């Protein structure tokens, strides 16, 4: 027994207009903004503590100054990465920077 399949010469595809306005995106943007802002605040506090510990000898113990000396470069790198990620995120969600 043989079956013969025939395919139409033309396929009529209707226009598709996707809807990208998912209702959870606004909540996702708020949560991501809070996470990025919280991380930036934590890194800024770490940078202030490390800089003050290295700048003022009597402000912190030797253990804190040793930690600050070993990790201040990593704190700067973390601040740069978080700042770049925050800027890119704001650009992608069409944040108005004001200029």
C-alpha cells in the first residue's frame, strides 16, 4: 500500500504581531534594580572602610588594615563591575539618565 503526500505550492502565513509587554517584567526590573543598588551600597561601604583603614592608622586594628590592603583592589574591581552592570541594565530598560 502506497500513500502519496502532496504539499501546496504556496503557504499563506498570516502576519504575526508579538506582544512583548509581559506583566512580570516591571516587577523583575524593580527587583533587579534593588539588588544592584543594594550590592552597590555594600561595595561602597566596604570601599569606605578599606580606604579609611589604610589612610588612618589608629582608626582600625592591624587585622582590618591587613584585610583592607589585601582586598582593596578587588573592592575597586567589584565596584567597577557593579557600576557597569547597573548602567547597562538601566540602558536596556530605557532609564532616562537626564542628558
